C-alpha cells in the first residue's frame, strides 16, 4: 500500500456480492500479449522489491532501514516521496529505487514543464546515478481518491512533463515515468477474462495514460491484495487459494480455457484483459504492492503471522521461479513484484491491519523470518514465531471488514443533481446525522453535492444496516472498502 492514503488496503473495493467480490480480484497484470517470452525490460533485475513506507514516528534511521533492505536481499525499493536523507542512504547500494511525486504536487507539475524541470533538478539530479533511481511514480493510487477527482486528469500532463525533463538530461531511457493503480480501477474482474476498467476513468484517463506508458517504454504499478478479496468472503474464496497454497495443478476454477490455482494470477489477468479492451494488451505492469497483515482488529479474520508468512514466502518462490511462471494468460513472464511493507507503521489510520503489514518491527526485529531471494527456505521448514494466533480457521466466519456507503462513481455521471439532492434529503430525514455537513462543521468542505450526499448516505446506512437496509438510494450509492474520511471529517463505520 502506498504511504499516504492508508486504508489503501481496504481501498481495493471488495463488493459484497460474490461475483464482485471475487471480482475484488481485480488488478494487476502482467506483460503484454507480445511478451510471451517472459522477457521484461532490463530496468528490473530478477529480484523482489520492498516498499519503504514511513508513516510512523518510531522508525529507525534511513541508513538502518537500508541495511535491513540489503539483508532481505531485495533488488529494488520504492519510497512514497523523494526524501533526500533516504536517497542518500540508498546511494552506492545497487538497489533500484523508485521515487514518488506526491499526489498534492501533481497539480503544480502538470501546470508547467518548468515546474517539472525544477522538481527533477531538486529530487533526481543531486542523487543520480550514485542512487540508482530507475522510476518516478507520479502519484499514488490517484484514481482511488474521489475527494480529489480533479487530479485524475492532471496526471496526463504531469507525467509527460516529468518525462520531458528527463529527456532534456538524457535520462529518459534510464528512469521511467509511471504511476500506481489500485484494484478499484476495475468495474469488473471476475472472471478474469471479463476484466473491465471503470467507465469514469477508462477513456478519459487510462486510455491516454496507457498510451503514454506504451510509447515511452515504461510500465504501470498495480497494487493488489488477495487478503481483501478473501477476507470479504471466506466462505467462497478459500484461504489456500489466496495464499498460493494449492497445488499448481489443482485449479480453483477455469476461465476461457485457462486454469487458476491462486488468486493473484486471476487478479493479474483481469487487469490484462481490461487493458486489452482499451487497445493496450502489451503495456508492462509491475506488482507495486502486495502482502498480508500479521495482526488486525478482533473482527478481522486471518490476520496472523502464519498466514502472512505463508503468503509472502510462497510469493517469493513464485516470482523468482526459474523459469518464470507468469500467469495463465501470460505464461513464462517475469513480473517484478514489491512486497508491502518494510516496517509496521504506527501512524496509519484505519483498522489495526493498516499498522501491521511490515516485515520488521520499528526496532529492526523481524516480525517473521523471510528473505526475498531464492535463498528462502521451503515453507515446510519455516519456523513461525508463536503470537497466540491460534489455529488457522478451516472455514472463517463471515467477513466484517469496514465498509462505507457513498455516492456511486457511475451516479456522478448519470444521476442529475435534482435526484441526488432528493436522495440526500431523504437520508437526512430518515435518520442520518447531517449536522456535520452544515456550514462551519467538519464535513461541510468540500462543499459539493457529491461530498455531502456521500456523508449522508453513509450515516443513514451505518445506522440502519442492522435492519437489512441497503446502500442503494435508487442506484445513486455504492458500498466501498476505501475509507472516504478526509481530515477531521470522519465517516463512521459500525
């Protein structure tokens, strides 16, 4: 998960219905149809990466963190800014480094090539090549942020502006410009062959974005967490399927002549299908984030050390298999993959899982034993530290992951303001606490009908869902696992 929008994990919307839920399958893919040979562009070595997030107040120094990364035998690292101390600590390490243009900086960079040039001069040139920067991520899961939809289109000039600056300095072949997408960019992901992007971003944003990535020989980071799809419906999605624990010859299901034995492959292929529908089956894709939490709230099933150990260690073995395994849709392809995350980060908001994705505690102690190389022991030889997790549930209870009821992205485009206002008025009159969207209150800003309606819809649904109330409002609302809270405006969940 990315560093700022934490809840990101829950950000991959996992709808209640099983079809959409296993459709929470959605997002990541693999190389292009032209990449059947499994040859990935040379800017990624055959290794695994690690996400070095720093949303915490108790982390060790960057130099200590880099020492841990090297001990993990990671090949590359992603940070969610361009912090000079971190970049200095990464110098002369041979680690391939991805830096990030923060979401809040995209607007300025999109406005002028001069601003982009200044950003590159400040954040790239002082460090490269001693720090082996190989990618610049322009925004982190921008298309998941409905509170800042204006930024969606601003990525389109921002990315070429950064690329143009790199061209001016002769670095465009060495440093690729990219962005990251979360699973909720898909409106359909099950079965994988039916993978489809959301209407609100497919043509206006993703088509030109993929064209840019394709023309510049870059790639897209895609963040996928089988944990969320499994935890949202464990009765229909098996834990073994979610954690690579099925025999590779034992298919969980078949789709269009392809057999799937693990959830990650199905999610990857769903995105490939979606890209193909836009005319870009060959765009390179990197798994930008994936992992499994070691701890959660009492109502969050499967969040324990054994499951996290199994998922990540099996992931390492899958990614580094020789020859590469790829996916059913792209057999034999090497797919660069970053594990989330290096540390447990104590300042992330949201459920307890958000603070427990790390491979290390802040003091540098491993949460569980793992290395990101072929030196990793076979899973049967891993000694999992006891943390009173209890036995793995054979059939976990029904999910109770947090969900919120908000205005549907489709409704934004298709529902007129009069109807949306009527739905808002109904929610407020039927029991929603709408006092916080009054002028001067925490949820008044942004002062938009969509924002106010989302707050009212959620307030109403949270209070009435125990009585089987639905999140619908005549098609204007949809459930999401991405916390819509902004600043002091907190959307309740019960």
